[in-house]
C-alpha cells in the first residue's frame, strides 16, 4: 500500500492547512471503512487511494516520496 504524508502533499503544491485537512478527511474515510488504526491523532500517513478519493483525482507519487524521510 502506497501512503502519503502532509509534507508530501505540500511538495505537490498544497498549502500547510489544506494538506492537514486532506489528511484528516482521508483518515475519516479510512475509519468509515472500519480501519480503526486511523483514529490515532498522531498518525500522519494515509493511503494515497483515500487522498485520491478526497480530491477526486489521481495522484502520481514519486519514488522519493515513498521513503517518508
């Protein structure tokens, strides 16, 4: 599963608060799909598929994004 963080969304051109909101919405989607792991407030990684669902568009994830470091 490919995941994405707030910082990676910022590198794609989204603002800080917009990136945080997208991550929060993506986490809510995952919780609604019974993935209670995403209820953790400190968790900052979400699947790219859930972010794509929030944005209603495809996201191309680069290789260096997958290192999360």
